[in-house]
C-alpha cells in the first residue's frame, strides 16, 4: 500500500536532514506549507534523507502523482540563500550538486520520473554550510531568509 501523499496529483517533497544546518531547508519549507490551507490535490512530505525511496514509490502504478516539486539545498556555487527553480534537464550539466546528505543522489530518480510522464520541478536553495557529520540544528541566516520566497515559489507551481 502506498502512502496517502502519493495518492495526490501534486507531491511537494522536502529533502534533507534537519540536524546538519542548511540541509534542513527542505524540512523548513514543508513545515511552513503544512500550516497553510492547500488544495485537496496536494500532498506534502518531509522526505528527510529518504527522498529516493519516495521517488521510487512515486513510479508505482498505484501512485496518482502527475507533478513533483522537490525542495532541497543545492550547490551551484551561487551566493548563499539564492533560490533557483529548474528541471531535470539541467541536472546532467551540474558539476556538483547535493540533493541529500547521503551518497545516493536523487537525480537518476528524478530523470526516471520525468521519463514516466511526471512533471518534475526542483526548487533549490544555495547552501552556505552543511555540518555533516557534526550536529548543528538550524539554518544559516542567508538560507533562513530565503524560506518565505521558497514557499512563494512552491505555491506558484501549484
């Protein structure tokens, strides 16, 4: 049986790890969205560091997801806190990216989702500091200041 969030047409997925400083960005965006009244066809999930598992499940024939909006930190060597919206077509050209705190990048699953007819939008925030392996709870000021604009970007996509 698939989770309820995968029974919605639009899945907003926050990725990252709350205990590694800026890696908690995806969690914080989802947290803000959870306090809002959203349309019935929207699923929200704090995927933490299990984004790849959710994306694999999204490819299941029982899933109703037609669009995924993934929110996470990125490393495009931009000024810290800069937001960037992009699609999977930009992934192969990125020399260095960080979509989760572990070794399993989400990029192949995002490409596969798009190949299967799911629209993929990535909203990334340029990280300043990821503390892994040290535990640091809380975003840097630059990334924290981008949260409201990131929420607006997500809402524009739905």
